[in-house]
C-alpha cells in the first residue's frame, strides 16, 4: 500500500489542477459567448432527475440487505463465504433496481 501512496497523491493533485483549468476555460468561453450576444439560458444546468436519489437509495439498501443475508447464509450453511456474499449482494441489488424501475414508472 505504501508503494501506491505517491501515485494516489499525484493523481489527486493532477485532478485538482485539471478541474481548475477546465473551470477557467469554461468561464472564459461563457464570457465570450455572452459578449457576442448568446442567450444566457444556454448556461443553465439541466434539470436533474428526482428519481435518481430513489434509485441509488434502494440500490444501497439492497446491497446492505445482501451483505447481511450473505453473512447469515455463510454462517448457517456450508456454502463458501465468498459465494454467499456475492450472490446475495447481486440478488438484492438487482431486486432493488427492478423495484426502483417500477416505482419510477408509477411516478
């Protein structure tokens, strides 16, 4: 792990510098477009989906249930621990996404 620390630090520094440069370029572009007479409504962020938080929340609940039931399954049966955890996490994560699909359809 100690060998990877400089790589992580350098990548974080690079990410910050890249983000700052991108914001600066975007600001200059918008400024020039407004000076040329562009419509300011072009720069408004698109409306976010309200159902995204529901989807992610249900997915995380499904993963948590999968971890809990995977632990229970591995202790109560002779199933290998890895298989119990992965199968339950994927099963309940998938169920949560299907439930969120039908709930979004209703909304």
